[in-house]
C-alpha cells in the first residue's frame, strides 16, 4: 500500500513538473484563470478612466501583480498612473506592455444596440482587455520561471494615456526601456492576426487664441474674435490638404468656441492631429500648421499660443520576432462563439451594415503577410525605436467592428472580449517563454533591429522636452 501511494505521489509530481515545463501545460494553467482575469477586465471596463486619470485602473493592475510576487515602481516618468512591475533578475529582460485608458464620449452598455453615452468615457479601443491580458501573461511567465528556475527578468509596463497622451513616449524618454532586450505587446481587434504591424507617426497640439470680448451687436467693433482665428486657421489648413502627401492625415475638433452668440469670444481652442508613416513628413506638416495658426492670429488681431499634447514615432517592425509570435498564435488558434455570443455578434454585425457574420478569423488566424498598412498611431512606435518590439491583435470585437466605435465598447464588455483577451495572453506567454528558453532568438531580433533603425539613429521625441500632459483630458 505504501509503495502504491509513493508511486502515485511520484507520478503526480512528474505530471505537475511536466505541466510546468511544457508550453501546453503553462497555457492550460493560464486558461484555468480566465474567469479571474475576465473579472479584472470588466472592472476596468466599468471604471472607464481617461488618459492620466486611470488611478483606480492602474491601482487594480498594480495590486494584481504585487499579490503575485512582483515588485512595483509607481509614478515612473513623472506620471502618477504609470508603473513598472518586475520579477526576477539579470538577463534577458523581457517586457510586456499594458494599457488601460478609455476614450471620451463613447461610453455604452454591453448590448448590441446604440444607447446614449451615459458616462463621459468608454473603452472603445479595448484597453481594459489590453492591460489585463498583458498582466495575465506576465504572471503566467513568472510562474513558469519560478517553477523551473529560469534566469532573467520579466517586466510589466503599466502604460497610461495611449489615446493621444503619448504615455510611452515619456517612459521611453526617461530611459525606462534602455536595459530591455525585447518588448511584447498586443491590441484588441476584430480578427486574430500577428503580422508585422504598422502605425503612423503623429504630432498633436492644442492651439489657443486670445481676443477681446464685446457685445456682438452693440459694440462689435470693439471685439476681436478668438473663434474667428480658429476658423481662419481651420480654413487655411483645409486648403493645405491639397498640398501635402495624399497618405497624410490631419484631424481637428474645436474644443472651445465661445459660450454665447451675442458675446464675441475672447478665447477659443482647436485640437489638431497630423499623421504620416514617416515622422519627418509629420514634422514638416506640423510646422506648416503652426504658420497657419500664426497667420490666423495676425489676420484677426488676436494672439496665439499652442501646447504640444502628443508626438509619436511610426512603428519599426521586427520580422524575426514577428514570425515567432505568428507561429505561437497559430498554434494556439482562435475561439468559437457560444449560442448567446453568436446571437449578440449577429446583431452587432447587422448594425455594421454587414449581410452576414463571418467568423473565419475569430475562429482562425489571418494568414501571415509582411504588407502591413498603417491607419492609426500608437506610442508603441517610440518603444520600437528603442528596443526590438513585436505585437499581435486578437478578435475581442465582432468581425467588421472598427475601433473607437460603440460596437467595440459593447463587445469589449462581454465574454467575446474576454475570450479574445485570453488568446492574446497565451500568445504573449508562449512568445516570452521561447525568448527566455532560446536567447539566440533575441540576438537575431537585435541584429535586425539595428539594421532597420540605422547605425546613426538618435532618438528625439516628437513632443520635445515638455512635461507629461497630465491635464490633456480636462
């Protein structure tokens, strides 16, 4: 009897050790925690805190990682909601990025129909899933390292204000990635894909005009309209669109245009973005925008000042890392909708004007290609010019959904979002395990990185030396 018990004990130990050592076993253990991580993501989704205001969301992720044995550095890069969680010591240093900021004016319920916003912000880009999946991956890698005496360091970077606030740019500028060997990240999407990413360089600023108030009917000659200056600037820049590269993008919103029609506005503000896939082009366009603002102020007898809000590099791909990430995602595969999820997804699909729901790339993986096109921007771009960086996207939204939409908010608050999130967590975990196990992969990635970036490259942040724009959402 004692021999049988001993044999059973040894067998169980062997099975547990095998699970700890095998990639499949580690991912199975991660899967068993899916409800826990879905709950964390849902809490952040409900909080919906905007850039540099993510106090509770950041604290929740910090506590989650601290409870798992990570050491925490808070308030890094002079940003109260930014942090670094670390486990282990020495090389290699593998970093995993996490985001958790929401967008203004897009708060909806987790239902397949558009309702009134209700709150001031919503997770229309899925960053509640982003931060949670990345934390889950960091914890999973830590458990594997601890169980198998793996040397090296795994870090989670808590990155606030990706949506226009350029949080990672300040973190990069502060040198927080200088000793990192590779960086892993992901983003919510409507498909599962791990192709080389692309992103547009971006500069953004708020242009503020100051005039003289007066009664718009009784004494208009005494007034100098700041709103006239904003509209003049907008008119000139809209004409300028004909004379910039056709793949450039310029967007603006008037954030303050006065308070009453019968009062000449003595203050007005317009918020601008300029984008292109080459940062030098963005810099040129932005300089021309400044000249338009100066001309608008001169022509309306007002004064102008501007505040840089954000500035990001384009994304530098790394094919050596990308193929590794793709192979892991392919091995993991996608997921299927339950009957309830399928009903929800069909209704969302109809709201998108689609004739039918196509789940090909939520159940499977988009084929590998290196012909990525850039449409949006991300502050991951600055990180990618500092250290070899790789990412992926997973189907947290119903196929066909665009980011920054009410449909993205809705799906992100359901089990569809959490299922896609766990696919990302597993892909990040598997890729980090490969890098720790075979450091020659890191060497290849660094060789490609240096070749693509150029030997004479010098990192210069597009937002200059300004302090973090902590109030940009106020």
